[in-house]
C-alpha cells in the first residue's frame, strides 16, 4: 500500500513540475508580447521603414559624411563618391520602368554629390544642411506617391499578418510562401495546412476577400498545378479589363484556320487565342454579356482566311450575322433555311469522308483548294427539333474532315442541345457572364464553378473565361471591340465568291452540254419533292461547290427554293 502511495506521489510531483514549467513559459510569452517603450518605438520604425526611407537616407548621409570628413582626405572621398555613383547606376538597371530608373539615378547623383561636399567641407558647413533638407523633401514626394511602392509595402504587411488573418477565413495554418506585385494587384502562392485541399480554399474566395478588405469579386483562388496543398491567390486592386481593347487587325500575319484565332486580351496583358481546326466551340452567356463581340472576333479572323469557308445561321432574322452576309458562303435566317443548310453540310461531310477514303487518308488538311468548313450558329436554342439530329451527326463526325461547329447560346441545357452528344463534343468552351452559379457548369462542364471558374461576378460586357487544352486556369479575358465600320471594311475586302466558275471541272471536261441548263432541267423535272444536292452533282457532272453557287444565284432570283434539305423550282417556273 505504501508503495502505491509513493508511486502516486511521484506522479503528482512530476505533473506539478510540468505545470510550473508551462506557467513560466506562459508568463515569459506574455512578457515578450508587451515590449517596452524602446521596443515599441523600434517596431514602429521597422514597420514603417518604407515610408521613413527618405529620413533614414538623410541620416545615413549625414553620419557617413561626418565619418569621411574625419578619416579621409579629399582624393579618397572623391573616389568613394565616384564608386558609389557608378555602382548605384548599374544597380538601378534592375527597375523595369524608365521613370523608376531615372528617379533612382537622379537621387543617387544628387545624394553622392552632397556626400562628397559634406565629407570634404563637413556636413554642418552652410548651406549643406539646408540643401539636404530641401532636396530630401523634394525627393521624398515622388517616393511617397509611388503607387507600386505603396502596393509592395501593403503586400508585405499582408504577408506578415496572414497567419492571424487566415483564421478568420477558415484557413488556419496556411502561410504565404511568395508574392509578386504588378500594376493591377498582386499574386500570392499560399501553402495550406496538412489535410486541407485546394478545392476547400477555392470555395473560400469570398471569405479571403473579406479578410483582406478588398472589393467584391476581386479575389480569385486557383489550384497550384504542382501541389494539392498549395493554391494561387490573385488579388486585383484595380480592374485591368475595365478598358476595352480595340481589334488590332492582322498586321503582317496571314489569317488561316490552322493558326489560333485571337479573341481578346487576358488579365495579364497577353493575347488570348483559341484553335478551331478540328475543334467544336461553345459560347455561352446571358443577354448583353458580349456573345456578339466574340462572334465578330472569330469572323474577323476566319473571313479573310483562304483555307476556310464560313457558313452562318442567325435565327434573329440576320440581325447579328447580317453585316457579314457578303463575306459568308451561306447565311440562313429562318428555321427552314437552317435545316437546309445543315443538311447540305452533312452531305458535304459525307462526301469529304468518301474523298479521304479514296485517297487512303485519315485527316482533311485545309488548303486554299481543299478548304475547311466552319458553321457558326447564333441563338442555337431557336433551332427546330429536326436540326438537332443533323448537328449531333456533324459534331461527332466533323473533326476528321475539318467541319467545325461554333455554337452561341444563353443556357446550353441538355434540352436545348438535344439528347445527343453535341455538348460533350465541344472542345473549346467560352463562358461569359451568367446569373446563376449552375450556368457556369452548363457551359464549362460539371464541377467548373467549384474549381474556381466563376463568371457570375463579371460586370463588363465581353469579359469571359476560356477552357480548352491550352487554357486550363480561370484567367479572365475581355473580347476585342470590333466596330461596325471595321466589319464593313473587312467584308468589303473579302466578299465571298458568288459567280459560277467559268471553266468546267477537270474530271468532267468530256461533257459538252451546258451544265446550267442541265441543272435547271433537273430542278423542273424533280417536281414538288425536289432533288438532293448530291443528285444534282451527278446530273450536271459539276462539283458540289459549283452546284451550291448556282443554287444560290437561282434562289436570289426567286427561281428555286429549298425544302427539307432538297431543292426544287419555285412557283410558276415548274411549268416552263
């Protein structure tokens, strides 16, 4: 029994010693948290060292000039001043702005000149103190007003306070590893505590904005591609996309479908461009979000390209694509015309597949004679039901034969896109402003919003996110501004050919009968049911392109009309 009591006493004594050590540490910690007057003053001088840098510089100049005056002769002082001048001028080259380099070299030149004079004559010799005070005050004004310096200091203080502030945002245990300041804000790389995923931090973007005290929707959190426990926090203090960028034109670059198509300017100042060769594209956003601007940017690059033909479907009666009509190979403005256009596109797709099979090739490579085909559809939701099956077929089979769909709509729901695989075949996704969070996932794919792809906070027309194999991070962009005068100028220079080719096809030179007469006869004989384009190609012995252009001319003259993907003579002409 005594042995048990002795063991319990030893345990209690050990616990008491641990408690005393803990209390001593706690008291010592509290003592350190309350520094004296000198420590508090030193902390203030260190915290505001950037703002007080001009005063510190004047103190250092005065003290070092006094030391030089006592220890060195005039020759040594001049050599030291020249060495500081040259070394400082070389070091000033690290600044990327000319104004910053000029300011640094000017202050360095004046400071070294004053130091040489003060070290030779003495820092207290009149009028050197007055010159130092006045010159220091003049040099301090640009320093204090410099926006980038103030931003850099603010970021440094945020980094120091992050461990404490992060607890309020639910990110306790995280720390800032690095930060880069630019003209519009800063980007920080944050390490999360063990066990916290990047998706959790992405979902707390609003809490981080509240923690930092910045404007709403100015914080963007994305996953670090290298580590799951790291995230990239982007804070924009001024919106870099507030100023719209005008369309720059093509400069010396020849537009081709094989080259990426520039859409606008990204938040970091770079040009955002997407490739549409063998890729279908989906553009989504609410009314007024800027879909028309993106469509114009795409057409501005495709219309001048000689290795692609562009067909358009505009079910607003041609209101959006009407200005481009002369430069488009075909334009449908009614549901019936849209079905006819899509049927002929499917026929061309089939013909191209046969051509590739005959050539023992697997991929259609666009050239000026073997062009790609881009079908741009505005207001996709207005298409009739019979058009959706055709589009589904084109979406699944058009890649290899360079037949591309570019679809613009407001909400690409499954009902709007049809029950096929059309939406899943969209390789390029462009999301503009949406009203509901779920709409972002409709455009960009399931889970996009939780991964940081958020467009419900966009307020500017033309602001968008793009998701494709080359763009895998949610970097905001803004579409180029293309005015009506610019559109008219492009169309005037690149009118699509509508005249019939004068020379017969090489593969049918043996045919002596007028193909136009044969075409017209075939259309009359077809009766009210009409005739398919492939049958007209066989009857005339001409190419599919020739037949299309001939039908367009006859349709413009009111002599033929499309019906369910077939063509027939119109009105009284059937009795000729």
